[in-house]
């Protein structure tokens, strides 16, 4: 097993130790510990076993540190999915849904297809509407508020007995 010990300068070790103490994220503290362990003489296989990571992951972290430095090693390069609709299109969808009673997500899917030429699955539109803070509740028939006076007049005008 090949080791690559002592590739860090004293200043780099101090910087890594300092960053390790201040770093709140375990993901990044593990990356720092990987570099320090490799510098201490651990092989990639030994360090991979120690940190429960793959050999390739360790080699990747090592290469990032050597080629780009500590800032690149600790950078969060993950960018989540932005979605199919722009912020303006989401605003328009929000307004449209507020103006319409939807018995299901299908009308919203159809509207987005017509308006923005964007296809959504049923689950995709449901997730989008939830993300836009809409909730789905089954529609329930609610009788209108009865007007007792109008009912009496109706019964009298119809000539019902016992009214």
C-alpha cells in the first residue's frame, strides 16, 4: 500500500487544524481529517476503511486539495434542481390556482402545457403545488345558506297544505 506522507507544510497543517475546529459541518471536517490522515502516512485504502468512504472518494478529495487548495476542498458545489418553471412562471401559476378551484392537478398540468409549453406528471405538479404552499382537500358539497322568509313565501305561493 502506497503512502504519501508529509506533503503538507507546517502552516498548511495548522490551517487545516484551525479550520477543523471552526467547521460546523461533519462532511467538511471529515475531508480535513482525510487530508491530515494521508499526510500522517495512512494509505488511501487504510484511510478509506477508517473514514468509511471509498478509495475513489478519498483520491478525489486529495486531488482537489492538491490542485485547488483548502477552499475548493471545503466548497459546497451542490446546486439543487431549479425546476421546470421560472420564478415568474411559478408566480403566474400561483395566481391562476388562487383564481380557480381545482378538483385535481390535471387542470394545472393542462394550463402549464398551454401557457408555458412545459409537461408535468401528476406527481410532479402535485409536488410543485405543495412547494408553492397549496394543499389538496377533497371538494365537499355545502348547501347554501337558506333564507327562511324566502322558503315560507315559496311554500305559500305553491299552495302547499299545512304551510
